[in-house]
């Protein structure tokens, strides 16, 4: 029973972190990077698994038995471990998509000190700030939420429903990604998911139509045609940079 409860708690944290992360990324892209409303990430629905795993990881690390005799030093060490954990999760996720699916979900290639364009010192610092905010500000609220969930375990029905929708979405998204991967392997490139979404959106809006926020690859043209346009745009961009 304890194992089942632990798995349900992990699923609850995964759901919560995934949805909060999605909202954060939507706002970040709208106001700081793309300057457009873009559905972020690999999936269609309002969730980003990276943040789900991240919240579950932060929750677990916060209970590490670290006792130096100084509360402030204990906090610093735990926050540092949390920051490293988040960077490691980001690196593993990025590597899986680049190596396995020929897709870049994000790209730090232009950032100083980056490793394979997947992680970089600047965003590792951001993860450290997130870790500090979690540990010092919201950790107790998260614990209270978990306690409430355990005491109201019937809510696990909602968790199960979410996971069911998530798995259907995952299957749909993997189908699209398989097509992108085949195209990328054929042309020996790695496709930037965000730039591809922007390319499709721009093409749709250029003919006076409205692009779908929920289904960013929904277009009157086949996905292969959109990928060809994306590839041409990237090649032209590289040519301009060299001149």
C-alpha cells in the first residue's frame, strides 16, 4: 500500500509540475523569446513533463538527510543538489530527443559555456534560483498539498484521468515526431521543434488563416512540405550569417 501511495504522490507532483511549467513556458515565449503565443514542448496538451519530473525531483531531494550542524549550510547544500538535479533532468531529456528523435526542444547553442546546446551555465543558474525558491518559499505548501492528496486519496481518480489523456497525447505526438525524425534522418539535420512551430504558424498566417494554438502542426499542407519550408528557411538563415 505504501508503494502505491508513493506512486500516486509522484503522479500528483508530476501533474502539478507539468501544468505549472507549461503556463510558465507559454508566458516566457510570449513576452521574452518568440513574442508570440506558442504551445510549448513536445506534447499537445497543457503540460510539460520536464517540469513534472523536476517538481517530483525537488520534492524528493528536499528530504535528503543532510545534517552538518548548521541549518543555513544544510539549506545551501540541498539547494545546490536541487539545482544539479534540475540541470541533469534537462540534459537527459534534451539528449534523448536529439540523439533518439533528431529533435531539439530547446537550443542553447548561442549561450556561453553550453554543452551540446542542451544545458548552459545561465539556465543552470536559473534552475538554481528555482530550487532556492522552492526550498525557501513554497516547499511547505507543496508538502501540505501532498498531505491533502494522501488524506483525500479519492482524488487519485483525477490523477488517473489525467494520465490517461496524457498517454493518448503522447501517442499522437510520437506519431508526429516519427515523421519529423524520418525527415531529419533523410536530410541529416536536427529539427528545432520551436522554430518548426513558428515556421508553420507564419506560413498559415501569411495566407490570412488563423493558426491553431493547440495543434501547431495543423495545416492545409502536408507536414513534409512544412518541413521542407523549415529546412529552406534554416539554410537561408545560415547563408545570411556567413555573408
